[in-house]
């Protein structure tokens, strides 16, 4: 896929890392790719700015002062307003048990430091593409549900009309039958 196939314009990425050099490097490469960048030096600050920021994706370090990245991720995933935001861990912790713990905490991906810039961009693009496709799917499902509700209402209106029309059409027949029965009674009497 080409760069144009990936959503970037307007996408906001939150970088959470206590190492300002990492933040500067990631900010530089991600902004060059068209992303809006916000950053927090630790988990507490990230949680504090989340209600105002509402990012499309979070790149989250694990080893930070205060609450670590695992706990920060768990808190975000427990919150109804932030649980759908994809979180990519980016950490020097590279043991399999750390990576597994990241996925168990709710991360969608895991990048080890030192990171490859091309890999970071590719993973960010893919997860934003997935998020975009999921949002499109939800919108399509909502449209389909609205259409189904409208169709159901329309069918109900049609049934009501058919009932009224059949009643109205039967009334002249009833009068003809009644008149016929009277004629029959008079002619036999």
C-alpha cells in the first residue's frame, strides 16, 4: 500500500515516554508523516490529558516513574471513553514475558527499543488504518440499522394501509350482498 492509503491527516498520536530524546525523535518522524503529536512524560500525565486530547493512537513506554506503561494501559482500557484507542508499547523491555504482558494489558502491538523508524511508521499506519476501517464498519452498521428501522416502519404503514383499503373495498361488497339478500327475500316472498 502507498502512503496515501493510510489515514494521517488529522490523526493525533500521544507519545508517553520519560525520555525526552525518544519523544523528540518520534515527534519529528511522525509529524513529517502528517500526524499531530502530543506527549506526556509519564502515565499520570497521560491519564490527566486524555479527556481533552482523545488521541487516535498511543505510543506508550513501559519503564517510567510513577505508574508504569502496563498499569497506564490497563487504566485506559478500563475506561469506556478510552478503551478503543489502540496502544502500541514501545520499550527496551524485550523479553517474551514482557511482550506478552503488554498484550495482556491491552496493547495492540509492541515495538522494542532501539526502534527502527520505518518499522514504527509502518506499525502506526497499519493500526490507524485498522482503526479507520473499524470506524467505517460501525458507521455502515449504524446506517444499516437505521435503514432496517425505517423499512420496518414503512412496512407497518403499508400493513395499516392494506388493512384500511381491504376494509374499505369490502364495504361496497357487503352492501351488494345485503341488497342481493333483500332482493332474494322479496322475490321469494
